C-alpha cells in the first residue's frame, strides 16, 4: 500500500455496444499500490466487468474506479420522471426505460424525439439557445471557459477545443447517450455491492472502514488534444510521454503495445495514469450540497472536490 492509503486505481473505457463487440471495446487500465504495476486488459462483457470489479474491491476496498460515461441526465429530466435522486433514476433506467429510449420507432415503441442521432437530427428544442437545456451543468463546465484559463495554463491547453456532449445524443459521432444509459444498471449494481458514488456520496477510501469509490470521467479531459483514432498520433503521444514522464518510462512494453493497438485501450491507459497521478485527491472528495449537482453529478477532473 502507498503512503496515501489507496490500494488500487482502475480506469474503464466504456462501451454501449449491445452485442459481442463490448468484449473488444471495453478496456480497463489499472494500477496496484502493492506492486506499483500498471496493467491493461479487455475481453469482458459489462456483466463480467461488474463481477470482476466487485471482486477486486473485496480484495482492496481502498480502490477508485473511473468510468467513461455520463452518470445522469439534466435535473429537469429526472424530475419529469419522478426521480428524486440519481439512484431512483438508475432504477428507472434499469427497469427497462433505458432500452425504450434507445429503441427506434416500431409498432410497440413510440420514440421520445428528444433522444437524437443518425438518422434523426437534433430536435429543435435543443438547438441554438436550447442547447444548454440538453446538457448537465457539468457537461457545460467541461467546455473551455475563461474560468478554466485563470491561473492554470497547462489545463487550459489540455482542454482547448473540447465541446460539451449531451446524454440525449444516442447516435453519430461523439454520442455518449447509448453507453450512459446502458451503464446505469451497471452503476446501480456497483453501488448495491458497496461502492460509494461521487459526488452523490462522499468518498470513504481513506476511512478506517474503507469503501471503494466510483467516479465519472471524460477521457478527452484527461488525454488532452490527440487524434486518438490514429495509430501514428497515439504512437507520437505515448513516445513523448515516455521521454518526459518517469511513470510512463517504467511501463511494460506489453502495456504500451496494447495502448498503441486501439483507441479504447489508449484511453484506458492514459486515464488510469492520470488518476494515479492525482490519487491523493480521491480521499478528500465530498458529497455535493448543490441541489442541481445532486441530481446531475460531476465529471471528475483534477482539482474538483465537490
């Protein structure tokens, strides 16, 4: 165990794939304090990933898991469905509502037109001035703003050009809605297995009776500007990291080879490395008192404590 008490970090690059493709697309990058080793692997379905992470947490309860998906929707949408908490919303999604929202038109399913993506265009109510209504507060915060520029030029450079994503988008480039809706039953299962979920609950990874912690992450915030779909760009990025960062210089060649092999593996590795770099912050994460954020959640990034 390291001097901060954290035993393990896992970053999951998520996928909303409904079929066998999830075994190829879901990657987990991990770090274990007892050995100092970083590992990178895939091959599990969402159900198998849940079982695996719960087993790891039993072994090392001082553990943080970051998952690349939206943990919630705009607060007004939760209220519309009678959900007083995000956990009520997860149960609502898990009870079948999530798949109904994802379904295309059919004899038995009337499409909620607010969920959009090819072949459907963004609805008029979410265009122009209505764009913000389709976002959570944290989604808008993840866009480059003057506030982010103040006193933190390194971070400003990292997030330059990042645009917010709406969980209502379920198709097309940059869509996050499908993966998020299919994550919510999984997130509910993790909480029922003993994970605390930030910012809805305070961290207990540093408590005497430790509990594992689950946080939402956004890979682009942690990787910075890089054309991740291009193997050459991934190679250039990781080569620069190995030259300038001792943590990367010590990574096994097998791990680096996996990260070069796919965008999903690359994201899992880099996010894991960033979570390890900032691991001292996780014990201090507090439950938010903001009424909107208590419904919508916060995307974890260095320096944000709730």
